[in-house]
C-alpha cells in the first residue's frame, strides 16, 4: 500500500514514519509539512537517518494514496477529511477532529462547531479492543487520544462487569512532555518543564468527552504533566456498587483482554513493577492495565500505562491499519521495549 503522512514533522508523524518504514505491506511515498517543505525527513527525525531519502513536501502537494494518515494539529483535519475521502483511499485521523459522535461536543471541548457533522457518523473510534469489527469497514478511523486510551482501557472492564457505582468516576492522569507535541510554547521549555509535577488541566480536559463516550460513565478527569519524555499513567478511582473481591477484578480484566495482543494485565505481589509502569513501555504498542482493591472505601483503583506516541497515537494508528487492511494485527508492532532504560 502506498502511504502518505500529512503533518509528518511532529513527534507523532515521526513515530508513524518509524513504524511504516519497516511495515512489510506499506511504502511511504509522501510526507507533508509546510514548515519543513523541501527538507529531508531525517532533519526532523534524526533516528530515521539512512532509513529514508524522502523530503517533506507542502500540504498543497498532497496526492492520492492507498492510505493517508493525518497527524496535523487539532482543527485542521476537519476540512481535510472530505477531500481525502473523495480520493478513495483509507483514512486514519490522529487528531481529535472526528473522535466525538455528538457535534455539540466540539464547541464545548474544542471551541468551534464541526464543519462536517454529517461525517461523524461515518467515523469509527480507533480502539480495536472495543471496535475491531467496525474498524474492518470504517470509512474514517479516528485514532483516540493517549489519556483517553489509557483511561478507557482501565475503566471499561469494570463497567462491563457491573462493578461501577452511581458516583462519577475520578481519573488522575499523568503524561510526559511529548504528549504536548513539538510546538508547545514557553510551557514546554526545559527551564519550565524540568522537575515539574504540574496540574495543567485540573478540570475540563478534552479527553473527558472521549472517555465518557466510550464507557458510558460520568467522569471527573484531572491531568498532570510530569518530568518524563514519553508515557501516560491513568489512575482511575471507582466507587463500587458494594464490596468487591480481587478475584472478581481478575475475571473482569481477563474476560476483556485475555485474547488482546496489545493489552496486558499487570498485578503482581512482588517485584519493582507490580503495577503498570510507563517507563518500560517506551517504544512499544502495549497498554498495561492493573488494579487494587480498597475495601475501606468500597473503592477499586484501576491503572493503565502506555507510551503516548505509540499505543496513544502512532502505534494505535498502525494497529488500526492492520485491522482495516486485513494484515496480521501485530505487523510492524512487535517491539518488546527495553529494560533497563
């Protein structure tokens, strides 16, 4: 398949290229970036030296491809998607522009009305663990947000098992600096970021809408920036319907993910990595989920860790491509990570 990456100069675009350049069924033929047009792809992504001789081209030069990945800033894909759809190729949007089914959510969370609300119904939320069958024929695949992916995968089994009480679910999410993208402004400078444990979105984070859409539960989400380059850790606090035993949680998570290639249940009694840890997932497409029971407060604490650029973005897009195109789902995604790192 001939592939194009739109917005390829950012961190997500670079991670997409790293995966696609080693995908046995894909040939990357075009990478666009207005800011770096005419320059070598390796100028933005030095890890790709000798892996490709491609140059960035301007967005206006985008031609037809068998599969197009949109890795532009939020808001830009809204207008690009109809044009790409008309070309007849497969479409994977890594922005937030087609993730939400309710058009009314876009002014609330993204500050503007959606210009093509009729296309939202044609978009499939790109979590194979929830929507694998719909993805096989999806006209538009909307790759989820990184915090949303971790939170959904931690919470959804508890909802499915009927263990979640009526109170809103409280989620505390922590993320590394690459989750903000390459152009973060002064807040991303080393002098401002180093050593931080910053509550950058105590309330109102945009991924709230995705989590509620995919779990059906009311969510209170708070997000923190921590000193790490990659990684998301979502800590999900669930007040249960009543007392819950650990064996019920094992059943719930094994039922949800026992056959999933990229979700691992991590809950061990000994060792340094007893629960999910983002550090050992760098560069992998795994999401590790775990849990703890708090009988004192009738509470379950569910945990999920992932690499925000992989299972939280580019890796998820390639996983969805594999499902959509009928390739083995793990193709080009078999890196196991490093330890120590």
